[in-house]
């Protein structure tokens, strides 16, 4: 009993001194966050369309899913006068109530991978809380990965794993790529210094990967705008939750608030710099290879 009383007397001075500090945060204007990266696997019949919508919150809370009044993707090949030769439409609905994930409504709303070709422009329109948002992107093809292999070099410390990536650039074109190494790890690459050549580079995982662990690496096509966006976001975030999970407010994507605009051709908010959503809408070809970690 004496020991118990002594323990209580020892703890009380520490617990009695605890004060609750309430931090008053300034009000934060919420913004729509659009995770609209659509990956095209040419071996499949349809594109896996999932547009994820969230809203920003305060400093200590995660972004929450949000519901749109409507969501639509339409696409076609534009003419010189800014019109389209023909248009196809994909109407989107929320996959599950409260999920904030929007998918094609019916079978006829699915987008065939055959429709994703160079020169085809895709447009996303969203109505959210009475505001209309618009994003435009061109389909970006890519090349296959020539090889993946495990290296034994390290960059900063021994608790790293090197993966060596090899691919061949398309000649006589300015090409941009985004590599997806999983778990929100991305690496943008442009072909400025290896135009039309085979190129090899090393990527270092921060942790030591386990033997027999399967690692998948994807090469994504990218337009110049998408490459620039990803380059800025990767530079400003640590990617713990992915570049679309906690987008940096200072990095603007291609989703604009067009509420009240008379001319749909002016959708970049020239005189309304604060009216935009976070995130990005892109439709890109994806090629993936897998490697098994040996040791």
C-alpha cells in the first residue's frame, strides 16, 4: 500500500500541471480538390474513369469527400476554329454515397481506350455548390519500359533500395513523362538531354525493401502542362499521402472556376486569379513493369 501511495504522489505533480491550450485558427476558405488523373491501359477495352472530389479543411483535419451536383466528361478531335469534328459524352455519378468518387453512369458512358488517341481533347465539367468548374487536357501517350533492375548503390544512407529504370524516348518529338513508383512517389522526366535515345536512371526508395517484395513501376505520358504541374508539386511536398491527397495551395492545376463566364474559350481566369480548384485533370497512357526484390 505504501508503494501505491508513493506512486500516486509522484504522478500527481505532473498531471496537476497540465493545461489545455486552445489555438484559435483563422478562418480558411475551402476549395474544391479534383483528383482527375485517368490512366489508360491499352490492353483493356475501357478507361478506368474515377474522378475523386474533396474539399480542403482546416490545418488539423484531412480533406473530406464532397458531392457534386453534376459531373461530365466530353471529348473529341478539335478543328482549327476551336470546334470539334464530333463529340462523345460520359456522364458521371457518385460511385457510393459520400465517397466523392465519380464514375460513368451507364455502360454507354464508359470511355473506350480506342478513343484515347494523340490529338484527342478531353474536357471535364463539374458543378459543385452552385459553381461551375472546367478542365481541358489532351491525351498523352507514352513508351514502354525497357527494363527494371535492382541496384546496390545508396544515395544518403544504407537504409535505401535502388531501382534502375531503362526506357527509350520517341525520336524527333518533345516528350514528357511522369514515373509512378507507388505510395505517392512520383518523378517527372523530360527528354531534353536524351532526345530519341535509350535512357537509364536510378530511383532510391527511402526504406530498405524486403526480399521477395513485389515492386511495380509505371511510366505515364504527360503533356508539358501536366509535367510542369507534377514537377512543382513533387518539389513542394514529401508525397507521404500522394500528390493529390494534400495538394499545395500555391500550385495551380488546370481546373478553373468558369461560373458566370460568357465565353467558354476564356476559361483560365485571366481577371479572376483566385477562382480555381486544386488538383489536376489528365488522361494519360500508362505502361507498368514489376520487379521482385532479391535481397
